[in-house]
């Protein structure tokens, strides 16, 4: 089937080809997930696959994707990869990769990998993937490091494969620097395989449509997506809309401030007034910040158009150099999600007066909670695995927040059975916490209580990444805050971003935050309250005190 530029103007042809490109990215997604070695990649889906045009612009992404990765990857390609390795310097079979936080996603465990795709001896596109490796050397993934050099090995953009041959020198250095070399090297090869699938399938696509280049199709997709975003922005009134959020930080509170500036068909987000960078690992680099800025606005403006470069073209942002959202290069940032994940909630709060029915309450899964469990098994072998714990999603205008949802990271959790294979721990409890969701016309999602017990004979070191212990998730449009989080060891409170050592039989108990509510509590329907009571999501006492609701005798009898 032969097509020409005119066919890209036909909406049916364009949609069919566009869907096919997304399917190519999805095929690579499946390959990476099914062949990965580590639970954090295989089970948590902490990775993405993205198809880029010959200029490094995002063209199509896997359907199940992580917002920060899909924006960071094309930025890395355009600003760093392509200038460092121009197309004419590449050969078929080359694989480029780096984990430099300034280039990629802001912390060392994430590897950004790009593979050139050739047709007729010419680079016509790039296959890209990012995955969070289970270990990167240095101190185990945690929040306590005082600079980037404590956080692990950092390698610049290198050729992991040269003309199809693994670069043994580089790979040997990586393997020698990490605690889990089998898992790390296996995950890297899974990324290589996923990129190769994208390359193979794109060439088939080009052959099928008798195309020598993808760029004209990319231009058509980008142009339409950008126009759609600009139309949506023009529906908003011009102005500057501001908000601020207070977070626990590491040892002192952190303030995030944002001014969302709407000007005709473009938006600029200014983070002036945000707290300065800090000594520990919660600083957010530029790519990471920008990715969350555009994700929040994409959700509000045009959630339905498949994401690509054109969708974010009208959006810019900035933060003062030396702030926690634009730190110096030497700063630590392995736990940057503890701050960056809150950016969408901050932008939603700024815009609740502009588009109240579209914003969402602050989410207990923003940031994602994690426990990095590291130690030695009884046979002396090393183990290490991260388990995620999600809090409640913020409420929306027409829907209650979902319970224990990862937002905005979009990561799954490792199934208990798989986690207990990877780590000698027993999950004694995993349950929803009644009354933890913020009250409102729509109720915030519930947090969860989880108890882990060390079954091994050796101590288990758990490195915690958690937030919203002192400052709970806020509601919007009059909604109330959710409940704050908690971290305990054997019943005693623990520093929520520190290291906890569990001896044999010791227990770690975490309670994740509940999501913020949407709208006034007086507007919640009696039927919704009764349903919450019947399902045990709120207690009768909360129904009386918060909503002024007395449970009907019929419902109470049925519950008994």
C-alpha cells in the first residue's frame, strides 16, 4: 500500500497509521515487561517504551506509561543524545544509554536507552526506553545521601552495543558496581530487546506503506496535536493563577509555589518562591519537573489525544536555579519523586478556580511510598527489592477517589507472592484504612495499612521513601484533607525518610495517606454515605461528625 503526504490529511488514514505506531510501542512494552529480570521492572512496570522520529521528537508511546518518562525521554534525545551522536556517526546495531540524572529522569537508577532505526542505510527514527534498575551501586536507594556521588555509579551517554556487539568494557564496569548484577544486566538486555522490536516493526510499517521516512507522518500528528492543545488553552481566561503547597521535606518543611500563566494559546508555569535545594536526596532536576508540569496540564486540557511532542509544545516552565525544583548538578536526587510527584496536585490547586470540575484533590499516591528492602539471605546471598505502597487518589467532581492508587507515577505494586519470593519478609496485613479519605461532595480515596515482618535470620535494612506524615493531602473546591501517613517499627514511630533495621521477627507498619476530597461535605448524597458505611469505608462516628448523617435503621439492621 503506497501513501503520500496528502493521505496524512485524511482523518481515517491518519488515525489508522497513528494507532499502528502506538501498537508498535505497545509490542515493545510487552517484550520489556515479559523478559525483565527484576521485580521493579517486571512487576511494578517502572518503565516505558517510546517511538521517536528522526529528530528525536516523541511520536508514539506505550499505552501503559509513566508520565515523567514519556516526556523526559524525547527531551534527552533532542538535547543530549542526538548532539552527542549525530545520525551520520551511528551504525545499525548501535545502542546508546546513560543514567545521568541531568540528561534523563533526575535520578541514577533510571537508565535512558535510545537505538537508531535504519532503512536503506539511513537513520529514519529512534526507539527509546527508560527503566528503573533494581540497584545502581552506592548507598541503597534512599533519601539520606548528601550529594550525587553517594547515590551510585553514573555513566555518560555510551554505546552499550556497537554495531550489534555488546560493549563488554562498559557492561563489565556496570556489573561490577551493583549489588544485583544478574538482575541489572538482564534488565538492560530486556531494554535492548524492546528497542529492537520497535525498530523491526517500524521498518515493516514503512515497507507496508511504501514510505522512506516517518517524518512527514510525524509532522502531521504533531501539528494536529499542538493545534488541539492550543484550542483547549484558548477556552481558559488569560491570567495568572497561583498556589502553594507545604510538604514534610527531609528535616524541614518544603514549600512549592507555582504561578500558572495563561496567555492566549500558551501556558507558562513559574515556580518562583519555591524552597531552596536541600542537602538530601529529594531535589528535582529540570526534566523531571517539566514532565510533571506538562502532565498536569495535559490532564486538564486534552486528556484524550494520544500523547506526543505536539501536545506539550505550547507549555513551558521555569524554576529558580538553586531551588529544589532546579538544583545544582552535584545535588542528591534519588528520592526526587517525594517532591516532584506533588507538582500535578499543586497545578490542580492553582487552577481550581478556572476549571473546578476538572481538577482533582491531592493524592496520597503523590508521592508514591516505597520501602527498599536490602540484606542477606540465610545462605549468605544478597537480596534487594523495592515494594511500593500507594495512598488514596484525590476526589474528582463526579467520582470518589480510587483507593490506594499510584498517581501520577502510574506504577503498579509487586504482588505479595512475588515480593515474598524476592525478600524474606511476610506481609502480615494489607488493608484499607476507614475514614482516611478526605470528606467532600466526592470523597478522597482511602489509604492502606501494611505490616511487614522479617523472617530471615539476618537483619533487614529498609530504606523508606514517604511523605505526607506531617502535612496531609489537601482537598479542592471546599473538600477536606485526607488522613496523614504513619511509619512505625514494633509500634514506635520512625523517621519516614530514614533507614529502619528489622531484626528477626521485627515488624514495619506503614499507613499511607488518604486522598483529598472535592466539594463541600454538605453536598454529599445520603445514598453515597450509606454505601460508604455499608462497605466499611467510613465509620458511623465519621458519618455523624463530618456529614451530620445518622445511619438509617434499615441499613444498620442489614449490616448487623
